[in-house]
C-alpha cells in the first residue's frame, strides 16, 4: 500500500496503513466505537467515515454525520481496518447488505474487519461467520439469520479470528481492545492495562499504561 492524495484536503496525503474506515448509516450505534476511534486517532491513525453515499446520516444518538466517501469509492488496499457498528437497519431489510459485501472484499484482501452488535448479523447473512470463530449479542440472535456457523460461536466479550473481530453490543471496550491488539496499538501488559482502566476503572492500570510502573 502507498500513500494517496486525500480528496478532502488539497495537497495532503493519507497513509493506508494508518487509515481506518468507519461505516456510517442511519441509526448506527455511535457509542459502540467511541473508545476505538478516539484512541486510534490519538495514536496517529486517521479515521474516515464511509456511507452508502456521501449524503449525511443520523446516528442512533441523534448526531448528524457527513460521510467522507461513498462505499463504492472504498478500496481495501487503501485501509488498515473497516469498522461496522450496530444499527436497526441490519435487522429490518437489506439496505446495509452492501457493507457486508464490502467486509467480504476486505477479508479476501486480508484487510481486517471489526464488527459489533447488529453488524455481526449482517456478516452472518453474508456467510462470513460460517467458518470463523465469532461472537455477538447472544447465539440465538445470529441463529435467527439461518446461518450455518453456530458451531463457531463463542460466549465471549469479543473474539478475534485472523482478520475478523466481532463483539456484542455491551462490549465496546473489549471491542476496542481487540482492535488495538490486531493493529499493534497496545500490546501485552499495556493492552491489559488499557482494558482494566477503561473497563474496570482500575486506577492502578494507569501507571502501567503511561509507562510509569516501577
């Protein structure tokens, strides 16, 4: 992958290895990726939003988001990760199916995909969970899609299987932890400390995270 010109900023470049794409669509669950995108940005990543089109969307929290690019413009070679959040539309029709198809293209290109909440059902319908370990809200939520991958379901806060990360809707911190591990943002003791600080409010983890532990 090589740096490319950022069409939203004349003369600037975007490094695909440090660019994460966040899918946005009406009713997307904005709280599910707050930890992930905030800490990625603080560690030198650029987060770009991707919509079905570049028309504004409204999140479940009522925030209006203008996508940086349309889904048809997205190339896995220009990205380090695709993030898919939950949204009511995952379970009310096929409007978001193109995002699941894009997830397939990313995985085929060996570019990681991270899906949380209802997005996991979209991946199940796309056949991407048939042979990969995964999790979601509960096993019967995915079973309702009719997918044949139930034997690979794991009762866990978040699961990484190769280039695919999945998590349930109550686990945005564990979701972020798996993303950081996959991208190498935090590792080992510091990764564990980050999780304990933000998930368990363990203040002793702060010193480790900041590198001040004795």
